[in-house]
């Protein structure tokens, strides 16, 4: 039961992180770049999310 609960929490946290990332990237750079970043994070996981956090403040 504990493992299933932990997996569900991780899954929900990743969905919320992707929604935040999409909203943040879309507001900063436009609508389609948010979708691109979500696909990158979906493919690369935490590495893609860390990459977004590093590059998001560059102008």
C-alpha cells in the first residue's frame, strides 16, 4: 500500500510540475514553446526539468 501511494504522489507531482512549466514557459516566450518544454521534460524527466529551470531566466 505504501509503495502505490508513493507512486501516485510522484505521478501527481510530475503532472503538476508539467502544468506549471507549460504555463510559465507560455507566459515568458509564447504558446508553443510551453508545449515543447513539456515534451522535453516528459522525455528526459528530472533532467529536462532542471534544464528548464536553468534556461528560463536567460533573455
